C-alpha cells in the first residue's frame, strides 16, 4: 500500500525516523530539565543526554574530541557562525574568503554580509558537472586568505565536491577550511581528520532527525580554530553559542547520528538502486530528458532532471496530489528566479525552468518509485501534448525523423 503523496523531497527535509522520535519523547515529557541546572537530577539527566548526543555526533564525523561539537539551531546558524565568526576572529590576519557559486544561501548571504563590512570574497565557478577546479582554487588563495568554504554535497543537484583535496590544499597554505555538510552528513561517510576539515556545518532534519537543531564542528587541535560568537549570553557551548539547550532536539539529533553511522552503507546502496530505477524508468519512458550535474560524483539519493518543454511549475501542480517533489529552480516564489545552481552549471535558458529535484529517503520503496515513473511520464506527456513547440520540434512526427531525441546526460 502506497501512502500518498509519495515523499521525494528529502533535500528540503527528511521524515523523522521513529527511533529518533522514541529517543526524544522522554525529554518532552518527564525529563524536562535544563541541561545547565547542575544541582538536581532533572538538570543532570538533561545534561547527560546532551553529552551523549555530542559523543554520537563526534563519533559519526570522526572528530578527535566531543568538545569539538557545538550545538546550534541548524546548518543556517552553523554556516553563519563559521563564516562570520572566523572572519571576525582572524581579521588581523586577513580579509579574504573563498567560496563557490553553488553554495547554499546561508553561505552566500553570509559572504555578502561580510563583503559589506569590507571583506573580499572570491566566488569560484563550477563546470558543467557542478565541480570546482582545484587549480583555480589554488590560484585564488593569497596571503590575506583566511577561510575557504566549499559545500560537501549540493542541495539541488547532489554533486559531491572533492573535499579531501580541498582540505589538503587548505592545510598546505595554512588557510582554514569550512564545509557545509548539511546534505552530505548521514548520507556519505565524512571523517574530519582524514579530510582536513576545520569547520563543518550539520543539520539534524536532513538526516532523519528533528528540525531546529544542528551543529558546527570546530577543530580544537592542528590548528585550534577560534571563533567570535554570534550570540552572547550565558556562555553555553564553550561560549560559542549561548542559550538554553534544546535538549529533546539534541537528543534526537544524537540518535540520528548513531543511526546514520550504523546504516549509511546499507542505506546508500539501497538508495542508489532506487535512484537508478527512477532514472532508467524516466529515460525509458520519455524523450528530451536531461540530467543536471555529474552522475559519477553525486549523492545516491539525488536525481535532478530537466524535462524539456515542460514548465516545472505546471508539472509540480499536475503531480501535487500523488508526488511531493521540488523544482530545481525556486520558481514557486512571487519573483520567479531561476536556480543559481543550475545557472552556475550552465543549464541552457530554455531548460532553466524545467528542472525537477527528486530526493529519495530511507523509507521509500520500489513500489513508490515505479508509481512515480509512471505518473511523471504520464504528466510530462500530457503537458507536452499541449505545447505547440514540442508538437513542432519533438512530437511523435519529429521524433521519427530524428531518432536522437532519446535524452542525454550532460
Ligand atoms: C538545508 C540546508 C541548509 C540549512 O539548514 P537548516 O538546518 O535548515 O538551517 C544549509 N546548507 C545546505 C546545503 C542545506 O541543504
């Protein structure tokens, strides 16, 4: 039995794993203590839950000490703290930051805010695959560079940057390296020591945990990274993030980390097979379908495709009752702006508004994928049948004359 609408939008958020919820529940009920109240059992039990979660998060990412995990409200806050906190702390050393054109807005807009304060930002371009050029990064580093921020996995096209190579380069040049791993953590193995990561943003609700909680990994040794906090107050989280800790959220996030550590290998193999089933199904049923970004270096759960001649918005409306997906472009807003990621990888103008992002999750089934293929193909054909341009250039008559219209991978 399929439960409708089928959820295939796991890059915007994942369902909460029932095992995570079970861990959280006591902290919303009888264990309501404040983790900073050291003088009674309520407080001490809450503090223990927080410290256990810290260990689990540290263990998942291979941190050398649990103290390197700073709990925040999510990856947006972690990105802000990493960029603005490092920029302010190392202002004497330099004022130059390097990032990429396909980062999440939390990074890009933090960079813009820093530019307004006199920092200089180099924004690296990416190729057709969505990958930065390491040589270009090498050349961009100068003696005023304090921080490189490159995301581990992209939230629209799922492309995986070569984080290890960037980490090595950053080390060689004595520059701090931050990575936004909101999409990567819990989906691929990420070990901060092996990858040379100094700062890493995590988000609980992208890995089957609750919303409103995340973490920033802050390296304590080789080198010891120092940050100026964004939020001042009671001095929680080593003074880097004041405010009463979200104990149920943090406990849930910890459980999500422990599950990820145990289940990532099996999960990703299964997701890869489901994703390939989806991809093959769509390509076998439709012509003029184009993949956005690298297929080789991509999260197992991601597929971002453009259905030529089909406005993504119309397709989403057509599918709404049965399938929950997103457009690659943020075209549902009042001000329809095509996605900065698709623009950065050079998607042609006429395909910019036709992309759909599928994000699979741990609980999807083959049955759901098969239904999705059938339903999407049907909806695409229906919309194309109403398109005068498709009829003229790619319709059944045109396709007969030009057998090349079978879709291609860019
Ligand atoms: C979702 C996401 C964020 C924001 O995370 P929140 O926890 O929702 O604040 C930041 N970066 C990337 C890459 C994301 O996918």
